[in-house]
């Protein structure tokens, strides 16, 4: 039986989970990492790097645009 793209998507849909007690969830979005001594970068698909850079350095433009 051939698996279509729709079947692959449906396969990964998870049901809603309801908890009796609230828990904190931390989501980390990274566009670079060092894994096993190798530095890797990834595309900033949410375009958050520039705003993070400006917040960290207290500037109104990304440092690369100065």
C-alpha cells in the first residue's frame, strides 16, 4: 500500500492532552549549535535572530546593518 503525504501528516497528529495540574513548558529555538565539536547553523525560519540580537545589545538595528 502506497503512503500518501496526507497519511504521513495524519500519522503525526497527536490528540490534545489535559493535565490536572499546570506545568511550566520551556521552548528553545536555536539557529546554531555545537554538536560533537562541530559548529552548525540553521535557517532562522521564524526571523527571531535579529530581534534577539537587538534586545541583547540594546540597539535599534541589527549589528550587521550598522
